[in-house]
C-alpha cells in the first residue's frame, strides 16, 4: 500500500467517518463571501436580482482520495414583494466515490426595512441530503476497516434557519443551516472488539460579517470574517482581506485559524459574470508533505443585472 492510499484513509476518518469520531462538519470554502446562501438561507434575494453561482473545490491535491466539493445555487427576490427564494445543491465526495453526500435544499426569505439603507432578512431552508458510503471500497485502502453494510442513497431530511442584515457597506449573518442531527451508523454497541465507528451529523452554527471601505475612488478594502461552531469540534475562524480595484479586479489573502493560508483573485468579467479563484496552503503538518499540493477553488457567478428596478447601487457582497 503506497503512502497516498494510507493518507486517503486518514482523510476519510478526518472528514466524518473515522474511528470514534463524534461530529461531522459541513464542507468549508475559502470564497465563503461569494457563497453565502450555502450556509445562510436569509441571504436569498439579497442581491436584488437573479443570481446563479457555481463553485468547485479540490482539497489536498496530490493525495489519493482527497475531498472534492461542488456547489450550485440560484436565488432571487420575488418582484414587488419582500420575499426571496432560492435553491442550492452541494455535493461532497471523498475517496474517489467511497463517500458521496449530496444536499438538496430550497430556501425562502423575508426582508424588513429597518433603516433608510438597512435591511434585515429571515430565512428558512427545507431539504435534506443523500448519502452513499461504500465500505467495500474503503477496504481497498485498508483491509482492517470495519465490515459493515454499505449505505446506498440514504435520504435524511433536514431544515435550517438564518438571519442576515445588510446595508450598502456592511453585512452580518447568523445561521444554522442543518438543525436535525442525523446518526448514519454506530457500531459501538454491537461489537466491543471492533474499532469504534460512529458518524453523526452535528449542528453547525455560522457567523459571517464584513465591511466595504473606500480607500480612494478606485480602491475598496473588503475585510470579512466567518466563524463556525460545531459541538465536539474545534472552533473554526476564517479571516479574509480583499482589495477591489475599479470595481473589476479583486486581490486578497485569507487565514483559516490553525489550518491554512490562502490567496484569492477575482475578476468582474462583465456586469453579468464574475470569476473567482482561490488557493490554500495548509499550515499544519499535512501541508508540509510532498504529496499535498494545496487546495484549489474556482467560482463563477452570473446575474441578470437590472432585472429589477429596485436595485439602485452595486452590491459588493
């Protein structure tokens, strides 16, 4: 067995199906500030126009079986109302198909005008996830892996809540996108001599915030923060700082607490299209291995600009 395969088994354990693991976390994205609806349903419709966004993340490139994630979301305000709606699909894959989990969600939001520029939105998400887990495939990496029936297309319903405030310069949101804790499998009570194997979905709480500063007529500074709290897992904090030039080109850096450093580049190709690229380098021991080339993200957003007359200013988040 080569080092890459051994490492891929370790990755599987780290991401939610490992021995004795108590908490399974949602996937994390470096370009979270452009993918807010994936973690906060109250964001739906907040851009004032129809918005379609797709993101792909390849994590720990070079390691066999390393995680890959894709997201696709669409959301829009409902014209001449305070409601917004949207749909989101998130797909996570680990171990070249050994673990595949897909989330399907519909979201709805309601927005209140709380000041001349400030808006406060409340969001509800309804949906669930489909899980496939191939224990036989996992044994191809490690013959000592526990023997258990495969999980095929198991659907687990879920719902989530969020609130989101924004004006022309500032935003802040608090959310819990999956409030039902689903237990997928647990052998701890059936075979005391076997490795203890537990996978359970835990509630992920998110706090996201940011601000847009005008440094001069052509340069804007956009710091952002995302904090994630999960029971049984370390606190996760992402800090980012982006500079926007002429409202077209964005260049920045980010730091994930005790985990990774990142570089971000964005291009507003036209009024309708935006492209974002991010690269992460882990600051942990894993990041120093010759088999790990870092993590990559690519993001693309399309919007029907001016589709609603109430969009009166550019949106920077």
